[in-house]
C-alpha cells in the first residue's frame, strides 16, 4: 500500500465520474436489458488500459464481461470476484429533474438511472482494478471483475447462466456484491456488510366454484372462499425469531444504544432476554423484516362481469422467509392456517437454497481493517438483506459472498435507488475506489 501515495486521487475521481457518465448513457433498462452495447464500451476501456477482457453472450444483446487480474508469481489463494450488474430498472423521465439517461455531472454528483444501482459500483471496481494493476505489489490471488446482465429480472442471462455454462470463469473464494452499504444516520455511521438474504417465494392460492348468474346466491362462490382464506393468512402472526446474522448485527450495534437496549442487544443470543427484545424488534422499522417471515398479498385475479359469479379466483402472496426456514414446512403451516381443502395452495417459485457467509474470514477482516483505517469512524456489522441479490446464487455455488456497496449514503440518497433522481457523489466514487483498492491488497 506504500506506493498508493503516488496515486493521483483527484484524477482518478474525475476519470471515474466521466466513465460512469458515459456508462449511464447506454440505456440498459431491463426488460429488455440490451447490456451488450454497454459491456462493449467497458471492454474497450479495459483494453485501452492493457487488460484482456472476455465478452460472453448469453443471448443476442445480452452480454457479460469478465476480466482477470492475475496474482503474483507466488499467488496461492483462490480468486476474489468483484461483481456488478449492467442492467437497470425503468426510469419514468417525467418525474426526474434531469433526463435519467443523460449521465449529467453537476453539483458534485453523477446523475442517472444506475448511478448507484449498480453502474456506480461497476465503475468503482473497474477503477480499483486499474489501480491494482498499476500500483499494487503482487497480489496473493487473482482478482476477477464480472459485470453481468439481467440482475433486475431473473439473472437468467447473467449470473445463473454463467454459473451453469462457465463455472470455471467465475469460480472464486470471495464475491464482493451489492446488498449492504455505509448508512449515515443522524448520530452515527453504520457499515452494513450483507452475509445472508431472506428467501423469497411466490405462493398462489386458488379457489374454484360453479359459475352462475349473480341474481342467485351460491354457497361456492370462489371469491368468498378465497377471501376467507386470505383473512386467515392476514391474521396469522409470524413469530419474531433471531437468526445468526441478526444476532451478530444486534451485538455490533449494542455499544451505540442507550440503556436498556445496549444491554439487550449485547445479549441478543440469550433466550431469557429475548422476551424483552422481541416486541421492540417487531415494531422497529429496520428490524421488523429481519426477524420474522413476512407475507404480502400482491395480486388478486377473478371475475369478468359484475353480474356473473366467476368459476375461479386467484391470489398471489409474496413471502420472504428467514434464511434457515424450510419452504415446504412453511407451506404445510400455511395450509393448516387456511384450513380449507378447497383452496389450492401452490408454490410458484421456490427460493434458492441459502447459505450463510461467515465473518471469520480474510475478506471480512480485510474490509473491516480498511474501513477502520480510512474512516470515517463507524460501526461495521454483518447484515441480513431483506431483498434479493445475485449473492444468493454465488452462495448456493459455495462461494463466500459479501454485500457491501462502498458508499456512504443517508436514507434520502438510498431512496433514489429504483426511485427518482438517482445519483452518486464524486466523493463516494473516490472513497469507494479507495476501499476496494486497499481491501484487495489486504485480502
Ligand atoms: Zn442492484
């Protein structure tokens, strides 16, 4: 890290902003994605910098980029993979204060869809990789940069496709992904490093009956049946339960709490104190989704005319299970709560089997040390991501995936992700590159 003194950070920051601005201008809204043209642009940039990137198409217009920085002659450890996705979610330009695919640089920010999620992270990785090549002493492992398609939809043309068709190209001990971040709060700063995710599944409920004229009441109206079932689901209380990543998270946050929470958090693994902590966790906005299974009714389908009793009614539930829950047992419990054999309960999409990434690793220590050395001062804590990222596929393939966007964001900046006026500050780009550059030298 001694040579890092020679790095011209102002130039690196400006270069990152310019690169991100141009990358945002390739509209990779998914669907349809069209990542290939943006991937080609990144590959050109890498070639200019002396790398040999590989472009792998999973389908016409859907491309993935892989580039490898070789470790030194004595490298023995298996690789570390930096992962970012090239696709973005749609942006409704009417509500934006700048055109969402303009990549404008103003007021110290790069603006546009993908600035944070996830093109900004891709540029941070790319800049750090360039610096490692130019300034770092020989590394003890290869660093792979993967920029893939289709994270925002199914990952079918991106990560899962690569894991199925080219597993050796992306095989690594560690994966650095999105999922956590540096969260600025009014009185403190928390560095959330995601080590697990909740399990997402979709469940379909359906009821059948005989269609007929609405002037004649029937006892088997499928709408009535479905509503009764949903009523039971709504009133099914999901118990609060602390899983390992949440216990670690509470313990890490303990010093910043006031009494009695400082004590309760520190002893979160003590079941006797759990009864005091659980009601509070259930009501807390941050924790409520992290300590129990959640069920949300997201779709209702049924009926064609207001004077016809339909033959069929259907509802979809978005379910997020705690990482160690078994989907089949959950389904059995759901069926007994509904308690109506005429309501069909089916799993539409099963979650990927989850693994928990350990924190007693070289990677976690290296990241912790880097953040503590670089500052600003804050608490580093493992984190359970309530949503889903591609980390679940890497974990299922046996890799240790960590979710940490190396940026310092407050809740207002965070809400721009998938929202309006997404942007990233130049200061965050610079800090992120420093974090990645230094962590990878330590790991
Ligand atoms: Zn993302």
